C-alpha cells in the first residue's frame, strides 16, 4: 500500500465532514489498511469514532459509482441526482441510442458533404428522441412502483430532460465542429432542437410519452420536406426568420409545458402496463 | 378510532365498464383487508387510493391531504408506500441499489441517512444477507420482499399493498403477516388478497368489493357472523346449498339456506365472504 489517508483527512473523516469522492476513497482504503484505522483511532474521540464505524459499515453496501457517475459528481452534481441519472438503464439506453444516431449522422454527413441539410434536419430530432426514451411506463419496468414517489413525475422528467439535452446538445455540438466550412449555419440545428423538445414534452402532457414526440418529429420532417420543395437555397427553418420562429416556439412551448406540469403527476403517462385496473 | 383515509363516491370507468362504482369507505389505523373476486376492481381501488390513477368522480383524503390538488397530492405521496401487483425491476440492480433508487425518489436525499434506511428496511423483510445480490439472481418471493422493502422505505403512514402474499410459500407468508402486523401498529395498511386466511389472521377490518362496489365493510368477526346459522353438515350434498363439498371426514359441508333441523356448523370468514358475494350476484342478476 503506497497511499495513506492524510491526518487532516482522517480528522475530517471522523467528524463526518469528508465529502465524496474523497470520502469513498477513504472508506475503501480504511477497509483494507490497518495502519490508517489505527491512525483514525488516535485522531478521534470514541463517540465520533463510533459514528464513523457505522458509516463505514453502511458504506460496504453502497452502490459503487461507475465512471460516468463519478464524473457527474466531480462536475458538482448532487449525489442523489447523479444516482438517478446513471442508475436507470432506460436513461443509459437513451444515451446509447443518441450516440448511435450521432455516429450514423456523421457517416451520412461525410458522404453528402456538399450540403449540411441532412445533418441540420436530423440533429434536432436527437435530443427529442433522447428525452422521449428517457421516461414513461413503456420503457421503465419500475414505473408503477415509483410513480407515486414525490420526486417522480414532472420533477424527475425535468432532471432527465436537462441531462439528456445537455448530453445531446454537447454531442451535436461536437458533430458541428466537423462542419467548419459552413460557419454559423452549422449551428442552426440548436434552436429547432430546443423547440422540438419543448413542443414534444408539452404535447406529451396531453398525448402521452410516445405520441407527443412522434407527432412533433413527424411535423418537423414534414416542414423540412415542404421547405425543400419550395426553395433551392437555405431551407426556411435555418434562415434568420426560421430561427426566430424556433426561438418563439421554444419559449411558448416551455410556458405551456410549465402550465401542464401537474398532468405529469396526476395520471400515469400513456396508461399502465395492464390497463387502469382490473 | 380516528379515520386516516376517507373516500366518498369514487367512480372510475374503464373500457365501457365501471371499474369502480360509487365506492365510499373509511380506513383507520391498523390493517384493513380488501377481498373480492378477479375483476372486482380491487387493483383499481388500490391504484386510486395510492394516487396512481385519479378517479373520474368522487374524492378522498389520505392522512388529511387531498390528492385532488397538486399540493395535496405531493403531500399525500410523501406518506404513501405502494406495492403494485406486479412490481417491475431493473434486473441488474442489486437489492440494495433498487431500494436505494426508490428511496431517492422518495426524497431521501441525504446519502448516509438514506443508506441506513435502506439497510433497515431490507433487514425488516429478512433480506439483509442478500442485499448485495442482483435482482435477476433472486427468487420470485425474494423479489416481492425487495419491492415490499422499497414500499416501506421512509416509513410511510399509509401502506397500500396489492396482493402481497401471491407467490410466497407458507413460511414466507407467515413472516410477511408478522411484518405487516408490526407495521399496522400506529399506521394505516390496506392490502388486497384472495386469501381469506390472510384477512382472518391479520386484519382488524375487512372490505368486500364485487363488480366495483363495496358489498361489505366491517370487522372479520362481523363478516364471519354473516354465515351464522348458514353452514351445516349432511351425509349427502344438499341440493339447496349454495356451495357444498365433501370434507376429510366423509360428511358434506354445506353453505346456504339450511333445511329445518340441520346439523349446524361453526362458520368461518370464508363462509361469510362466499355468502356476501352470493348476495351481490343475486342483486346483479335480479330484474
């Protein structure tokens, strides 16, 4: 063992003031290092020591945070939020699908490098798909068990939406770097992406977690096709006027979503697996 | 006894039929059993009272909170522990992780306190030893108990359990009864079951639901008393009996309207339950 817990950290540990992830390193180390355990005994009074042992005992069962969760913690995300974001397979799957979509798009983009239209058209759909896949009874087996928990419903949806949007927008942003030739036009997906996500969620409050986003996705593709049939230059949604419209739609949809927030809590989104009841 | 959960006129339509039809009931502290045949509306009633589904009509309060309003619903949910009929799991979660996940959603955000609570409830359902095992490696009965532990996390004042004894063997069922009886002290527990035995051994009150309506509400002794003078012994199956079967002694045990001078037997809660259902069926088919 080359590394030991410093005396200062041991004192903080005994007082219960050591924070994660340093706390976990100390916990793990103390389990195996007799020297540090002895040092801990010397630095602390019996009462705080008992509390420390109890915490260590509980720590033995605690879920080991995986790489991504540790990253979130380092970024300052609260421990329970990080757990909610990374523990749910549904959410991981939505990210995996986002990444897969991104890769697919990049390939398509490279092959049709003379025009960013396909990328600009597909990129806004990615955050929408990610959000749609991140919640709802269809994809979450524990849905009925957790739906009545106070943090479930709208609050959980917002936590996940922010996470999926952040990841989705970051990935999209990276892909945009691959289009340096188009300048600001290459960022024209951003506002439509926010608008589609906001409208998709606002509609999901009324139509359910799949129908809402599907409708919005379909409408977006329809808009693009119409725009393409009419013009030969920059498509309408990516012109300054189109971007302003997207910004306005985002604000309006966000407002409507906030107004409809209680719907996410009041009734299971899209019904329960075996009907409302038997 | 003070009322803790009170419902009036709960009605919920589903697929053209009334899953709940003007249901009113009062719950007090202790364990109340909900009995009824398949399709009676038990699960729907539990879902409504657990605030999973809003009723089409009617209102109810849970420990003083009105789930009909957004604020009241959130306050009510802070007091509710809910075990659905078929709780789903993430197969790769350990038992500890699963309960921990549910506990976070129940707003137990302090890491240390939450982990202590998770250990406590897993110990309480007798799964302290296997808390590190993945859900997919646990037996059906164990998973049911993990879900129960998740429902117990945060010490809810109103516990709603939908057929919690399904899939448990007799010994597990006995342990489960011990646990629920302990929980029932000072808290309100509502559990649905097919087992009249659960009700007889565990519940201080019983509600019988059929065709979405409350057919009986009272104590188990009162339900049993419905069959007083209606159970008799005979050497042949009595054609006038609603139900009759040959018992281990070779005699027939009949439930229904006994003939004059019949050899009456001590009724059980199940006899009372059968007769209540029988009466409700007669009411439905009457012109």
